[in-house]
């Protein structure tokens, strides 16, 4: 039998059909894709929150340090400080405000408003209080008793020889905040504690 006869007697092959995904395979693929997309979105959200919190902390820290540096500079060049000790024998006065006369002979008062959470600045005895720094709160630490707290004064004035001011210390805690803050980063930002002291020039001479 010739090759031609063999080819004619062979059974015809079935045409191959393209096999697609069944329902189970399709559901498995969708589940895997959804899991990957969810993990990606969670990672992106965590990165965004961390970036936003870091940015606000850095911005608030810079502004707060500039404000504190400015206040300490005015204290360093000031005179006639207050409040004075009620008892001449007392050498330390703690207060939520400090007042003095700057190098231009102008009355200056810096006040910590605990209710409004701001640091206020006034020029002149009859002047208007202006917000110097917002998001300010009193520094506290846990006390010995459970649930108790120890409050630190905003300003500590140390006197010697009666009315001679020796040192002024500031202790404030700043809550990070920025104009572009969002609801997502609430609770992720750490408060910034700023502690600094300054001595008037009259003390150094």
C-alpha cells in the first residue's frame, strides 16, 4: 500500500479547541490579585502616614526652636524682670508668664495660656496679646502614685541677692501640627519637649 493510501485511511484528527479558565481558577486569580492590591495599599498608607508625621515633627521642631531662641535672646538682653518673689528670702519663682524691659526700653510680656494652648507675646503694658506659638501644653511626667502626674512650670526664674535675676528657664511641650495635616496622621506624631535657659547679660558682668 502506497503512502497515499495510508494517508487516506488514517482517521481524521480532531480539531484542538482553545481551553479557557474555569470559574474556580478565575475566583482564585481574583482572590490573589485582591490580596496583593490590599497589601500594596496598606504599605502605601503606612509610608504616607510616616512621611506626614515626620514632616510635621520636623517643621514644628524648627519653628518652636526659632521662637524659643528669640525669647531667650530678648531675655538675655533684657532688664527689670518679673514676677518677683513674694518673699525676699525666696530665690526661685515659678510662673506661666515672664515680663521684662528689652534693649529698646519696651515692656515685653510672654505668657503661656494653658487653656488655649498658646504662647502669647505682648509689647507694651497696654498692648494686645498676640499668638507667638500654637499647640503648646504644659510638660508633665508620671507621678509616683498610679494615675498621677507632675506638672512642670512654663517659666522658672532664679534670683540671687534679692531682685537680681540669675537665670530664666523655659520648659514647654509642643504638639506637632502643620497646615497640611490630615486626619490620618493623628496619634502618630510625638510631642516635642523644649527645655532651655538663659542668663541676662547683667549677670555675666
